[in-house]
C-alpha cells in the first residue's frame, strides 16, 4: 500500500512538473516571437524586453543573436557585448561572431581590444579582405600604425576597389605624418567613390597638413555641396577660416550652419571663438553660453560636447 501511494504521488508530481515546464516553454516561444515581430516593425526597444525575458526562461543561441541585433538597433552596443561573449563561448570557432564583436568594440571606443578577434579571423581566412581591414582598424586603435599600414597594403592587394581600405590607410599615413602617401590614398578613395563625403573631408585635412589651405577649403566646400548638413565640414571649414583670420567669413558660415540646425552646439562654440577674435566679446559670451546650455542638455544622450579650451585662452572670461 505504501509503495502504491508513493508511486501515485510521484506520478502526480512529475505530471505537475511537466505542466510547469510546458508552460515555461510556451511562454518562451511567445516572448521570442513577439520580439521578432517587434523587430520587424522597428520596435527594437520592445524587442529587447521580449528577448531578455525569453532568455531568463531558456538560453537559446538564436534568441541571443536576435537580442544582440536589437541592442545594436537601440544604439546600446555595450549591452550587446556580454550577450555576444556568451555566444562566442558556445561557438568559439564562429568567425562571424568574432568579427561582430570587433565591430561592437569599435563602437564602444575599445577598438584596441579587437586585435585578438581580428587576428583569429585573418588566420582562419587570409583571403578575407574584411577581416584584414578590421585588423588594421584595431591595430590603429592600439597605436600600432606600421602594422595597420601593412595590413591595409595586403587588403588592397586582395581587393583593389576597396575604397574604405584606401581611406583608412590614408588616415594611418596621416597619423604617421606621411602626408604625400596619405594624399595618394585619399585620391584613390575619391576615384573609387566620388560621392563619398568622408574622402573629401580627409583629403582636406591632409591638404591642410601639407600647408595647402585653399585646396583644403575647396574639399570642405565640396562636402557641403554633397551634403549641406555635414557638421564636420562646417567645423573644419570654419576653423580654417578662423586660422586665416577671415573672421567675418567664419561667422557667416556658422550662421548658415545654425540656420539649418539650431541645436548644433559646436557651431555656437566656434562662432563664439570667431566673434571673440573679431572683437565682439558680448556676442562671443552669448554664443558660448548657448553652446554650454545645449551641451548640458545633450549630455545624457552621450552627445559630444564642444571644446572650450581655445575660448578660455582667448580671454572671453
């Protein structure tokens, strides 16, 4: 009799446990597919919640992959990295995961940490130009410019029309103070991608480094022709005009920039510098105050704040 009762109760407990497990798996499926639907309608924030709850119920590689994508879509790469680290522990030889982690490390300003992942990817497939490109990018972040340049030379040998590789090597050569080599690579990038704003911006910076300010300003203006809202072009051109003591022209340029985007904090800061050097102390103080106010408002969003050091040296305060 005792054995019969024990068997009866054990059977009921197993059935109850099985029902709970089925309910949990059903809940997991609902959360997972709700998250997938949320991604399809561009609700990545809701997708993150769904995938996170689903993974509390069950570790699932596919769901983890979806969660990483959702974090990238919500501009939270730092939250994606721990999930990706777990995935790499599950599949340590997955080169695609290693390169994805490298991308996320670049996004979080930790590019030097991507060197081992990129090295493994290159060793696994030496003919992969993307892996070589990312390794060069990681080497540059680590301050190893010579290694970065060598990597990129191999990359453009593998893929002669890789405009981004020429562009990155131009950046590296500029880091190494090799202006002529940098200029040649920037020109190659422009020939391959004549509508690429970054190529003209870089060539302008290189020309400025070589002392050809007129040509540099021409490149910055070319960028503004391609994209009238390019903030870097406004800042570089305005800074060049200030350097050449063309203060009225610089002020007019930043007026134009601020007409298009009145939240452009760095434009206020640079216009303040131009006004201060042009003798308009009151206008400079007003612009600097606006720049500070906008920077404070944007700080929570992680926006870059203007550098006020030059203005302090100029004697506004």
